[in-house]
């Protein structure tokens, strides 16, 4: 793939019907989908002096379906661009080439992420196909099949946490958007029991939201418990890890290192990470000035002994059908987690600490009737400093990070950020990101046309990435299936171009 190439459809003439006589190399590409077949697509390009030319393409429709296409291809350099609309790979779908050829001898699958490549050549032509991206398998944003590193690799970092004279090496992922201003907020996102920082990085939606809003995000990694399971010790009766001290020290380190606002540092988490965020509110409210929980409550130890040194705005999102962490609490001491009060009782207690004197309940729009759930907002307000305490009650919802799984009416990341953001009004200004010398794309109605070689990302208002892929100059990407306000972001070595656009009008 040449960076100065032009996208054309010239090579479409190389596609022959099965019955036509092929004077070159006849190949059959057979695609077999698995679950989530409609997320799977691919595009086949030939690298030519006049530009990378589209030869063939495929869009999945059904699960566990097989489709084949026979092509007549001249000698040359080719690459397959594999795409997944959800961003989690093909889930077992694959494309196979018959007959097998060098570079395409085995069936290909996209293991993870939104896109990847497979390069091959026909004939002894000495191909040097440049496929840019992060080439380090150990990086978080590794691009499968990329052969030219573009300097974008993102890695977990380490931090030495010292508690009672004992040093422990801890890991975390940190992200700051281009142009993040000084004194920007900082959001901690904690994984659940068994979970990982990388897993939360992938599903939380906070990186995309940070790009829009201009704040920093950190995904810390918990330590194994006695059973070898990653966890956070949220004031449990078991475990000796000093997680609260580590998280406070890491917050102070990042505040100093990246000029984050000390008064605008927040913690949220999923399941066990939600428990830990509540524990931080009890034990470190002078560091974490607001918290959020998705599917996690308070341990009995925290509930009985919590004495926050500051008032803390609290937002809690929980499914009423959560069978892992019960919405209405439990009197059982199963699994060593202790007795737990119900979600609404917990949030009402925090509302009292904030001196909230008003409460109201409203039903939110059921934007996705197919997800089997809807959402009510219980809002305690009128507190000191404008502080509130909120419950998003997901009726029929399970043990999910909503917006990524389960209920799709709300985005967990967006609701929590929108809750905290007013308390730090004016601190999250975004400096202009480095701009390329020339525009990277044009918006043409319900499509976007690339003007320069770049990666295009489309993010909806919930923070979910709806599309991420590389594009070539002149290539048009159809966005007619998207509705409402979206953020378009194009990235290249020279800078970033972003634009908020209204696509297709608003959905019915």
C-alpha cells in the first residue's frame, strides 16, 4: 500500500465470471462466517503504480454461512483488508484461498480489533507492500498483518508503589488525547474480578470519550488473589493487597507527571472495580473527588465503617436482573464478599452525606427496544456544592457494562462522565491538536471521502466506535447505516482532523 497512491476501481476488470476463460491465475475465495456474521467484511486490493485498486469485496449477512467468489488475477502484489464492525475480530469466521498460494496457504481470520491485513503476491514480482500500523504483538493496538510500524503502539506501563516500606511493581494503561490541556480531569477505570486493565481498555468506551472531551484515562491492573484471580481488595475480610494506597499514589503520580487537576480526579469500575471505587470514596475522598460503579456495590466492611473526609458525588448503574451482584442486596456472606445493602439504599446514604434534599425519578427513552431492558434514573440533588447521587436502574438488565453489552439505551462511560463533568466545568478545555497541512477527508451527505491516506474512526454519542479502518485518497466510505450526531476522526503522521456531523437525520 503506497502512501501516495490513489484509490481506483481499475482492477475490477480483473474479476471474471466462473464461466469465463482466465488467462492469468484463477483463485476462489471462500468465506465462512461464525457468530456475528454481519460484522465481517473484507476488501481485496491490488497495488499498482496508479494506486491501490479494489479487486473484490465481501460483506457478511448471516451467521454460519458460506460464500465463494472466483477471481481471475494477473501477476502482481495484493493485500486483503479484513474488517470487523464491532471491533472484536471475526469470532471464528475465515476466508480461504483455493488453490493455496504463497502468503495465502492457510485460511485467514481476523483475531481481534477492527481491521487487519494479509499480503500476498502472484508471480515472482518482488512485492514490497507497505501496510502501516502498530507492528508489535505485545502492544495494545497491534494491527494484524501490518509490516511497517507507524509509531502508534500503546503499551501498559509500570509504577513502583511503596506501602509501609515495601515496594511493589504495579501495571497500568494511561491515555491522553491529542491536545489535552493542562489541568485536565483524570478518570480511573477499574476492571472486575477475573478481569484485566486491557479488557476494560477495550470495552469501556472511555478512550473514545476522552478524545471528544479532552481528559486523561488510566486503566490500572489488579493483583491475583489467593486463587490466582485478578481482583481489587475493596476492604474485604481476605487479601492483604494495598490497592487503595497504590491507586492514590498512582493518581498523585499522574497528576504531577501529566498536569491533571487534583480536584478533578475520579474513579469508576465494573463489578469488583465498582466495589473498589466505593472503597476509595470511603478512604481517599480527598484524592478521588467523585466515583461511579457499574454492577458493583459496597462491601459490608465499607458500609459499616465508611467515613469519607470529603463529600463525594456518586453515580451507580445496575441491572435489576443482575444475578452476580444483586440489585436489592443480600444478607448472605457467600464467597467472602460480605453482606451487601441494596443499590438504592447505598446511593441514598451518599445523597445524605452530600446533604441532597430533593429526589426525583424519571424513565429514560427506550432507544433500543430489542435489548430486553429499559432505564429509570433516580436523581438525588440539591446538595452542597451542587453535588448529587444518582442511580441508573436498568430494568431487566444483567451483570453488564451497559453500552458495550446488555442494555444499549445508555453508555456507562458517557453517563458517568456527564455526571462528573459539571463539577469540573472549565478544566477540560482541549488545545488544538496538530493539524495536517491538508484536509484528510470531506463529508458528502451520508458518506466520507478520504483526501489523504489516513485511518478514519467514527464514534457515536455513546462513545462507541462504529467504524475504524484505513482509507486511501479518493476512497468513499458509506455511512448511510448510521443516524444522529457522530464524531469523525482521521489520523495520520502529520496530525488529526475531527468533525462532528449529523448523519442520516435522527433515527425514528
